[in-house]
C-alpha cells in the first residue's frame, strides 16, 4: 500500500503537465472506471486547484465520448461475422 501511495503521488505531482490538468485527466479516467470514491476525490482536488464547472463539464463529455466510442468500435466485432 505504501508503494502504491508513493506511485500515486508521483504520477499526480507537478511535471511537464500541470497538476490541475492531471486532476482533470484523472476525472476522465475515473468516470470511465466508475469509482465513486475516486470521482469525489479527484473532482474535489481539481476544484481546489481552480478547475471550473465548465472545465469539469467538458471532461465529462470527453469521458462520455470515449466510452461511447469504445462501445461502438467493440460493437463492430459483434456483427463482424454476420
């Protein structure tokens, strides 16, 4: 657990990508994995760093588009043999 916490902190630390952007990316990921605890944690962190409701709303749309896109592309496999 200690190793995971250290990894998590390192992954979300400031670097080439600003921390606020990393938190917005984290929101997109947790919306696709659908972890309610992570949604709350990363939404709160992003807001605490100044992310606006509009930015978070756009992230929601990105996650929805990618998730729906995956369903469409995977769906082609269901009709491939038809």
